């Protein structure tokens, strides 16, 4: 987790540390953070997305989704997953999603074209019998939980293939740090994915 230095004044700038394996990745992340900080339209859009996601969570339809049986006896459940885990759910050449479909007996579709490109979540539609939908849902949740744990346990010093990370320290005004972090860290995670 994060914590604030007790000796730091309320008006002091905080910092975002950007860490990547290439200068291009650092530059791209820096541009994204600066766009949030210095482009009022971008900041307003991001804030609206975060508030919308918060309302979705308050309604209880965030990661659990809503199940709806149809006339033909199949059940459909649409859940939201963090944008940065969509690739993990799909897997290389669709391998992971195919395995989950085979294990559960449900059809699983990850939305490729989110309506809001700045969204930090992706819709996943699960269709099948009520039991197969529940199994698929559990498999997706377990995969996300495992991926979150592996990210949290990483030491952060090395990137893919053991390449050393490059780190940059970027000052951020205290009143803007919430925009950069986002609800549950979703904005930061979105920047990491991109």
C-alpha cells in the first residue's frame, strides 16, 4: 500500500514513479499522466468515468454482474473486469478463454470495443446453463485474483525477460493524485497496460 510521509505538508507536491524497461514506455506513461494533469477535458472525462464506475460498484453490478435467464433456458451474465486483465482472460491466441469455456461449458466473450475508450473496465458476457455460467464466472474471478496477487508480489525491479527497469520521478500536485490513482488504482493499472 501507500502511505504519506508525516513530515510532508498538505500542499506539498506528491510524486508518481514511472518504471518500465524502455525509454519509450517511460515517455508514453509520462504523456498519459501529464494529459490527465494538464488537460482539463481529459481530467473531467476520467473523473466522470471513475464516478460512473463507483456508481456501478454501489449498485452491486461491478465484478459480479447480473444474471438473466432467457426464454430458451440459457443464462446470460455480464460482468466487468479490470481493463488490464482482459488480455489474461483471453490468453495467447485465445487459449485461456478456450480452456475456461471447455471447463465450464459456457460461452465467454470479452468485449473488444468498449463504448468508452477511457474506461478502466471491460464487459465479459458469459452464456450457458446457470451452472456453467457460475463455473465460468468462478474461473474468471480466480484468474483475476491470481493475476492481482502475482502483480502485488512482484519486486518491480525487472521487466519481462529480466531486463532492468528504468524509473522516472514525476511531481504531481497533491489535489490531482486521486485522478492519477483512480478508484481502486484502476487509472494507474490502465496506464500500466497501455
